[in-house]
C-alpha cells in the first residue's frame, strides 16, 4: 500500500493543485455577475436610417367655367397644366373656342378658368365717321382686359407666343389695373412698353 502511494504521489499532488485552481476560478466568477452584451437586434434598429417621407404634391382648387363638358370646382396638383384639367372635365364642348385657350398654362390656387364660345370673344370692328376720329381715342386702342389672343397679335411686335402671355397673365392675376402693369409679363420690357403704350388702354 505504501509503495502504491509513493508511486502516484506526484500525480495526486497535481490533481490537488488543479482542483484548488478550479474551485478558486468558480468562486471568482460567481462573485461578479456576467456582463450583458448589447443586443445585436437593438443596435441594428438604431443604425437603420429612418425612411425619408416623400412629400406629396400640394393640392389646389380651380374653378372651371364655360364650354367644357363638366364645368365646376376641381382639386388638382400645384403646377398642373390646364390641358389636364380640361381633360378631367370631359374636354371641350363642340361650341368651345379652343384657339383662345393656352393649354400649357400651369394652374394656381383659386384660379378661375373660362372657356368662351366660338365668336364670343371676337369684337366686330366699329365703323367710325372721319369727323369723329380723334374725339374718342380709345376706339383706336385695344382694351387689354377684354382682348383675345388674336387681338393682342395685332399690336406692333407681338406674335402668337407673346400674345398668349398677355392672356395667361390676365387669367392668373386678374384684370390689369394700369397699362404699365404689362411690364410684369415675362418678355415685355420697357422698350416693348414704349411701342405699345399708344395702342392699349385698360377699362
């Protein structure tokens, strides 16, 4: 018996030392609570970018009157072209004077759009006796608050595109209050105004 203990003494010593270290390690870990690692899911959610909100176009209302199939109040997007508003109203009637309408105009809030009948906006030329010439100068001038696109084209230096801008400006901003207001129209500068002021008036 004594010889067996002597034979395995070194092995027993090593086992005892290992057992002591194992117990010490267990006691040390038991005295300190485990550190929780951050949740991968939470970290992923925090880093995930918030989706960008796509702003929808602003809605406005326009009042469509005259020679369209379904006149009335329409809700449309800001900057929508007049053509698409007319289409939503069922299109022009057979009596509509389409040539007076600028379908490329962008509509704005509270805009009133009137589609005239054929011949409604045409002005019959007045025959003025020679003795009356000069007594009423307005008879030889164009009222820019009632003139059609074709009538604007009769002014010196005004072609179809510029004539359309007069009608567009009037539709978007209301009647002119003074002839000088035409200089607010894109493409109408002081030089053009000097050419036109003797040929136009407001009423």
